[in-house]
């Protein structure tokens, strides 16, 4: 069982390698690509809070000075971590995929800019003269192991096409396994990602079992509503990848989510044990929002993230 954490939006967050030096997290979602291309040829935009130097590729909102992330990804991979780039996030309120051509363009952009570095296609020193001729490399020679879809607004059309295009790129790169993941809200069907989950292959689905009352992990603990892990297993079994792993998404500290959704490790343990044992085939582990909040949430001398890891391994 794995611990997946989001990284990139933490308050005063340390650099990525701080988390890669810890054994606690196995999958790290770097967020976010929070501006989407408006048409073919248009660049997406990114935000990684304090991690980059504020420079953008000329004429774009895509950060070009994320040297710590570039430097840290190789050591994260050497430590056995899976590094995914997360698309969307809570601030992407105005983002959408206008049509299939843009979905394919967006997938190609992400693959050539953040996937395996190919100097024939992408330029480390990208400038505007290269627009339309080469892709930029925001993390320079470093690459990610796949893409996470944290689509919280304007979902539906386009995401299945984007993910299927990424999957096509994955098949052309057998040198390693690449992954697709998603972070739907707990109500079924998820307003933004249900179409993509039904029509394109996800490896991991970490449901945000927080911030939405009625189906949350806190509902299970408090005996309210209906925590719907069982129903999400049903969604996955009917999806394009019936073998996708299902993670329980949780806030990593009190102020990492809306009021009332944070659970202490003592409250989490019976929930995780129940569903780990009830669905051994589908249970993938726990996702935490987010890495720095968990790191700063010290309980009996251990971080929240360590407590969650211990619960999975006890
Ligand atoms: C996977 N994405 C998230 O978990 N986003 C998220 N937690 N956004 C947020 C919403 C309300 C308060 C704090 C964070």
C-alpha cells in the first residue's frame, strides 16, 4: 500500500528533495499546471508556489525557473518515488478543454515538455523564436513518471481524449512505466472526471474524501452520511481500467481542508483497516493533501504522514 502526497502548494514548503529523503511518501503529485491551453499552439501555465524563481517562458504563464524541482527529481526517482505532474487544482476555476484538437495538443505539450527529454523535439533554452518549432522544458532534463488530473471545474469533454493521447505516448516509450491518476470528489458520478474514468485508463484514483459532506471519511468516523468507498469500487470495476487502485484521500492537517473534515491518526486507523481488508484487490493506500501540511502536523513526535504510513504497514 502506498502513500501519495500532493506537493507544490504548501505554505512555506521546503524543496522537493526534503520529501524524497523521507521514506513516508511513495507517490508525489507536483501541482499545478493551473492554466490550460485555449487552442492548439497555446501554452498552459503553471504555479508551484515558492518553488520557482518567478520567471516565465516569454509570452506565457509557464514557469521557466523551477531549478530546485529540476535538480531534485532525479534523487526522488533514485529513492524509488513516483513523481507525477498534477493538472488543474483548486485555483483552475476558469480552465477547460474547448475541443478534441486542443485536448490532443495539451497532451502532446505535457508529454514533450515534462515527459522524457528528447532534444530533437524540445529545447532546454527555449525562446519565443522557437514557438511552433520546439517545446520548452520547464524541469529541463528532468522528467515526470506520469500525470495526475485534479480537475475540479468544467470537466467532462476532452479529458478522456487527453488521457488516451497520453497513453498513446506511453506505448511509444516502453523504457519505463508511465501513470495516469485522478482526484475526483466523493459524490458519484464525479461531475468533472466521470466521463474520463469511464473512457480512459487510470492507474490510481485518489478520491477527495474531504471538503464534501455526506460521503466523506469524516462521515464514516462520525456515523453520519454515507462514506462511499464501496460505491467507488463499483465505479472502477465498470471503468476503462477495472484494476485501477483506489486511494482514500484525506487532509494532512486541520487547516489543509474545510472545517470538520480533518481526522486524527487514531480516527483514520479503523477506517483504513476496514477498507484495506474489505477490498484488498482495489485498495491502493492513502492520498494526503498535502505534503507540507502533513510534515508540520507533528503528533507524539511523528509527522501526520508518518502516522498514516504506519497505519498502512502495521
Ligand atoms: C487533490 N486536490 C485537493 O485536495 N485540493 C484541495 N484540497 N483544495 C482545497 C480545498 C479547500 C481547502 C483547502 C484546499
